[in-house]
């Protein structure tokens, strides 16, 4: 999808059955037992976890097939967004679970090149994701008609976009959890921590 002057890449992989019941059991236990000092409260009833200190979500045993598929697909998505060919890697991954009343305010992932999100559970009427035109306020450029782009994900959708693209998630207005797996994809020749060391 060409949105504004930016590419957002989408496919649907539900038919591949890469994420199954074992994952549902595993993440339910994880999300229900997050220590309070690691729980990110971003809205009423919504939280996320990265488990960064221990293991990324994508490395769970129940996601082995999903992990293999994602790694084989990353380069294809990377090129479609328009990035130069390079070695790439998943730097971190996490779960977002939205219950009724949850929402996520506008933010970007500017420290990473690409964000990939897999929509695992999407009850009918679930919250949409809204992307904002990053060039809308640039002085000297003709004004863009589209200030934002709203997408209503379907169960099984895999979406990828540049990390600098600001976005938000509308309020979840229906019963039933909206569950997504998100990942940071970056140039794999060095990690983000190395970047800070290089300039400090």
C-alpha cells in the first residue's frame, strides 16, 4: 500500500496456521503474571510486555514456525518499503493485548528502521490503527490531501511500516481481546546499543 509518500506492506498469513493454541496458553500465562514493575499501563485495561530482559516473545517455543516464517519474509518486506538491501535482524518483539476500553496514543518507533505487527486475535469491530502523514507540516511542500490513513486489521494480517511513521490505535469498543505481536526490525550488522556507543 502506498500511503502518503510512504509504503506500508501487508499480507495475510492466517491460512498458514503458524500461531496456534499452544501460543494462546503461553501468552495468557505471561500476560496475566507480569510483575507490576514491568507492566506498561498505557490506557484503561491495556498493557504490553517485551520481556526484553529475558527473552523476546518471538523466541517462545510456541512460535517456532512463526519465527522461521518471519525471518524468511523480513527481507521481502524490507525491500518493498524501499530500504536499501542490507543484513537485517529482529531486535525485540512483544505482545499488545487490548481489552474493551483500551487504546494507544500516537507514537513512533524512530530508533528502529521497520516495525512489523502480526494481528493474532481480532474480534469483529476491533480497534483500527491510524497512521499520520509525516510530511504534512513540511514547509515549502504542497499540502497533502490525506492527513492520516486508518486501517482496520483482519485476523492473520502481517503489517510492516517504517519506524519513523507516527501511529495510534483507536479505543477497543467491543468485548474480547485484540492481540497483536510486534517486532522491531533493524540493520543487523550492529545493534541499537552499539549505535549509542559509536557516537558517545
